[in-house]
C-alpha cells in the first residue's frame, strides 16, 4: 500500500504544480500586456515631445532635434 500512497501523493503534487504554473502563466500574460501598453504610451509621448521641440524651434528660429544635442 505504501507504493500506491506515494503514487497518489506524487500525482497530487504534480496537479498542484501544474495549477501553480498555469497561474504564473496568466500573471505573466497580464504583465506582458501592461508592458505593451506602457511601451505604446512612451512612443506616443516621445512623438509629442519631438513635435513640441520642433514647433518651439520653428517659433524661435532655432530648429533643433534631440539627436542634434548629443
């Protein structure tokens, strides 16, 4: 009976591990989605910043880009 009990315990542990892996996978999926949203927002902010700098340069007569500053 000891071998059967060990087999049942091993199966139970494997099922618990599979459930934990599934939960971690779902959490990781959520983090990946959030990261994509942050990346998109940063891209939009960079575009707005570049536009604002270009407009400020046009108005002051000294058009400069961020790359030119380095």
